[in-house]
C-alpha cells in the first residue's frame, strides 16, 4: 500500500519553482531536489528476493544491501585499482520508449536537449575538478553518451584516470578520493555549498543515507563506491523509496516530478514481485 510522501507533490512542485527563481537570480546553477515515497506490505519484504530481482533487472548497476538500505545504483562514484581510477557521471534523464523506434527517438531528443546537456556538464565538471588535482592523467569524453537501463535512459560520461604517485610511491586511498568527489553536482548541485544550502532550505525531508557513497575497500586502499540511488530503506513490512531530479534553468516542475516517478519504478517494480 502507498503511504504517501514526506512532502506532498504540490509542495514539492512549489519547491522546484522556488529553486528556479533562485537559479534565475544567480544564486546557483543547479540543485538536486529529492522526494520519498512510503510503502507498506501485508508481510515483511523479502530482501533476498528483491536483491536477486534488482540484479536480474539491472545487470549493469551496482546492487547493494547495507543495514536495510538496498538498491541498484547506475552511477559509479569512484573505483580504484592501484593507480587506476574510473568514475561514471550520470545526469540528464528520459524515459524508455514502448517501441524500438520510440526508444531511439527519445534517446536522440535527450542527446540534443540543451537543458539536459547543461545539467550533465555541471555534474561532469564537478567530478573533473575533484579528480584532476590528484591524477597524472585523466581522460574526459568530448560528449556524453546514452546509458540505457530497464526503466530510463541517461546522459553518461565515463572518466578514466591515473593517480599521481608520491615520492614514497603512495597514492590516495579510495576513501580519500570519495571524500574529494562527494557530493558531486549529480546529487547536490553547483556550486556545491550554495546548492546544499538550498537543499536544506527547500527539500523538506531528511535524505537519510540516500545519495551517499556505498561500496567497499580493502587493505591496499583499492575499492569501489557507487552513489546510493534507485534505493529503498526497508524495515520489516515498511519501505521508504527515494528519487531526485536535477533542477537547472529551463526545468519544468511537472516534468521533474514525472522524472522522479520514472526513477522510483526501479524499486516499485521489484518490491511487489
């Protein structure tokens, strides 16, 4: 059963409208506003089955379970193997088509969207600015490509770099790199401090662990962290789902609300299975 959201849809739309006003006044360029949805089940959710279903439905994503927070994230914050690092930046979203022809058209429209390209560029820029000072080499694609998932398609850019090595041969621990990157403009906004202040002022809810780093590291400092997206906090027969949308100049509040519903389908599609 649907238990509603912490912030009602109409209030969230007003928050987006307020963010757009602040963007037009030059307070910041982008802010990511999230919302939640509560669900109740007649019996406790079967977490093991949900994880298997997520893994089957989203094989290219990072499926995770950490103390009741479960999900399938499409966005790699950072992966480190020795001196090699990689990061996937996602920003800009469109639905999947009901036919192959519609799917191609929607993808082409996304690639051609000035608003979505600007949203993506801000997220990419924040990741590049965080990684460049610690990398001897950083490969940045000239343009984003389409990343297609079961329920949505995104603009994506994959960064690959080589970490600088110190005099003693040391390189930054993966957690040090995480601390430099998080929160990127893909989940916070740009400039970061102004966007985070706007989130605290406008969002109207606690994100909990949503949009935080989730992953692993080993004794050598290698590891891999995704961003906790397309996720839910599950406690017995209750679930709290999360989704967010990047707000930039040209965003339409109603379209951004629909984007959050598209993203929520990643979890609603497996919770009732």
